[in-house]
C-alpha cells in the first residue's frame, strides 16, 4: 500500500504529539507553592494539589518535614484539614503550631499494622474533607501506591508518603529523592507526571531549617 | 379514610426463610407427634416436591438436605409486632389483625407522593426485611383485610367501586363463623355479591345481628373502631438463626435484617440512637456482647452494618452462634435541624462519619488531635484531644518537629554529644527547670545540634543528677 511521505517538521506541528522539551505549565489551581522558589520552578508550580507524592528519604529527620511545612501551613491557614498517619515520632504540638499549622484542624492517626496504615490513608484521602495527608507506611507496594493515588484523585486531596527506597514502578504523580549533607538538602526529581526533567535542586540548609527555627509567615 | 392491608400468608415460613440463604430448602411443620405435617415450604424445597400436607418423613425422603422447623406462633406474634413498629414509619395509625397489618394512610399520601409510591415503598421495605406480603387498598378496614387475603394488588379507592369489587369474591373469604357461612351457603349464596343482594333486615333476623354489622362495616357504612398499635419504648430483638453460624457470612445476612428493623423502628418513632449492643449467643448459652457507640445520633442501617463488621472481624468465633440479639441504649427524639446553605455543616457530619470509621477499625485511641498545655517541659507540653478542639495556648519557642517518646541517652565525647558521630552544638543552652509540683522535677539545658550528615537534633544535658546528654527531639 502506498503511504504519503510526511515531513518531520509537519509531524512536529501536530498538537496531539507530546514533546519532552516542552515543559508543562501547570496553572495555579493545580499546585500548592512549596515555599521555596527553586523548587517551585523545577516542579512547574509546586506540589500537586491533587494526587500522591512519594518522598524517598534514606533516614528520617533529615529535613523532609521542614520541606513540606510551608505548604502545609498555607493549606491550614486557608481553613483546610490535614492528617498525619502513623508518624515515626511524636509530633511536637508547639513546633507544629509555630510553623503555622492550626492544631484544631490536624488529625493524627496511630496504627499498629502496615495494612491498617494504608487503609487509614486511603479512607482519609478518599473522603474529600482533607486537603493534605502525610503517611509513613512501613511497606508500600506498587498496588498500594496505585490505590492511594486513585483515592487521592477521588477525594481531591494531596497525599505524601515517605519511604526509604522505591518499591517498583512509580504510580504516584511525583517521586522525589532527598539527600542531605551538612550544607545542603538536595531534592532529585525521579518522576514528575507530564514532564521529562530529572532535575536535582539543592536547597541551602539554612533555608530549609528556617521552617522550624522561626515561625513561617510571621 | 384509606386503608392498606398487608397480609402475610407465609408468616410461619418467613420467620426462618428470611435468615437463611434462598438456596437452602426449608419447610415449616405444624402439629405434634403423629399428626405433624408440613405447613409451608420455600421454593427451593418445593422444587423437590415438598408440599403442604405431607409428613415430615416423606419430606426428608424427597429432599435429604431439607431443614425442617416447627412452627413458632409466639415468634410469629412478635414478628408481627415488630413489623407494626416498622410500619409506623409510614403512618401513625397501624393496627394488627390475624397475620395481617392494617395501615390507615389517608394522611400520609402527600408525604409519600401518592398511593402508588407509598405501596411501592412498602413492598420494597418488606422485601428487604424478608417477608412475603399481599397488599390491598380499600376505603374500609374490613374490606381491605378481606381483599388482601384474596389476591395481591387489589386497589379500590372509593366506596362506590367497593361494592363492585367485592361482589365476585367467594364466600369462604368472609371472616364469619363457620355456621353462619354454612347458613349463607344454604340460602344459595356463592359470592359476596349474592349476600349483598339479599334484603339486609331479613338477613339480620335470620342469621343474627353480627352478619348485619359485618356487611355494613365491609361496605364502609358503619364505623369500624380499632385499637391502634403503640410502639414499645425500647428496641430489643432476638433473632434465632435456623442453622448455627460458624463463620461471619452466616451472621451477616441475619444482622443486616436486624439492623433494617431497627432503622424502621426508629423512623417510625422519628428518633435516632446513639449506641447499639449486639449479642452473639453461642451453643453453650453464653453470650458475648459487642458495643457500638456513635459519635452523633444516627439512623443509618448500612453505616452501622459496616461499623459492626469491623468489630466482628476482630473477634474469633470460638463456637457456633445460634442467636443474635440487638438492643439499643438510648433513643433520642430527632430534632429538626436547619440545613446550612454552604457546605460547612455537611463537612462536619462527614468528618464525624470518617472518625467513626477510623475508630471502629483502629480503636478509639487511634485518631486524635493535639493541643498545647502551658507546661514548659517538652513531654508535658502537649496532650491528646478530640480532633477539632480549639486551644488558645501559644508557646513561642524554637522546638523540633518531632519528639521522641523516651529520651535516648547519648555518649559524651569531649563535651559534645555523640549520636553515631559527634554532634555540633549550634544554639543554646535553653534552661528548662520545672515540675517541682508533681514529682517530675527536671532541670535541663537544651541545645540544637547538627549531625555531620545534615540532620538537626534537639538534645539536652541534665543539670542535676547524672549530667548526661540525651536526645529528645528531631527537627524533621
């Protein structure tokens, strides 16, 4: 059968072909500003307003909470509810309040088993009443990730899971690897939906630590 | 006046068939000893050839897996009373008759959008509860009751049509003494129409006054007083499982039906309930109780079913369960609530539902909010509250994002604490000396320390006793 020869330039003009070198511009409704300008630029706007985000941290406590606190605080000040499921340590109420999160709209859920943690996260994400959920499940399989992602989409919620190493293919909207040293906290984008970049952003430690050292927004 | 009559021709069988799966052949017998005969059989048994009137031994011969239960008339009366409680959700004028319920619905038609919709809801509700009923509508009570025994679905809405509809009905359906019926048959009457055609005064002289009043009531020409049913103030039902249940599936079927009855009872009373207790009675007569407390008064059967499922999955059935018992603690009369125009109130209700679900599966202590107390000691500076509680106390000090439950002792190397590697003290000391009033007196110097790999920790050194370094918090 004869096929017409099509020029490459003509093909590239077609709008239904996605090109990796064109960055996806997300509009403001779809992101929450992370509070750090370089991070916002690299993520084309900030954290996803709806969907599951995975943060891979080699060791808890290197600054992952401080990274998220500005965004959590802005959600809380806007009147939304937040939930933390199975946190690794006791959340310090004083620090959380000083960082700008309203304690009367924060729910802490403690679970014993890994299955219960995933179940609780799914229920909270799906409910549609919470705007941000942080979870620390012991194990996170690909199937569980997918379920949480679907639950977050159904409930219009931003969910974040912290894990030590990636478990299989990423079913989440965003997957970031955090690494820390004494001067910097580096954030490497392993997967971002809709974009091809695998950028690594280095944030100065002073900037990150200031989320807890001094109250945000005051 | 418009009466709906619901008659239950298979009431004896429904007691058992509503809690067993449809595929199980079931038959009910009446009579004792030699005279015991099958009274009624469900479709699964009928397909094997089990019919009313045969002996139980023949029935077993036709169907070896048949489950035979003797008729329990006391249970039937109780069932009728609980059906009356349920029917009070549709109208407040409910009266009991023999194996039938009579509802006066003239006042409910507008609320339920017409007679057709009301009848459909009644039929649907009865099907969900597991009862087979035959429904008839008539302007007079006796006529409605009579027509419901004749056929399902007869509807007469005005008195004028009533005579026409009643005429072809056979004489045996009349609720009169056998002698009177024989007398009427001897007169040559075969149908009610024939009786109505006879001159009434002469009939009364010959057959007695009660025939006269009966026909008058039938046609709606004479008032027909009844006593109306009053619902019991408490809900307490026992459901005997026909086959012992060893797994959760066996219980679920019956449990769902029980909860539907409770829902119907509450809607009849326009009330809601704050707590339920479910009792599982085992073969050896011991009962284990499950308590379900609700955060807000509710009337939703499906939600309770889900919450009870979570609790039932946690317990192990050591023996087979023979009976389920459901009772409620307090009934709260529902008060009318103003709906808010914006979604805030609805969110609050949804949040309460979500919390109930979390607490049902994970335990009451699992989901909580935080509040700050005025104590300077870090471990006493916070406490658990119900989520959503407002607190006004503010402590404006640098604190780590996380606190360890028990402070971890650190080694000392040249004046600095060691946690894997030597930590560099960045800020401090912050002296916290407090707690002389409750015996946990402490005097500590807190420092913010950095680990060479980047993490920030909150460490302290005891000023008094052992002068050792401890790790108490992590700046996450």
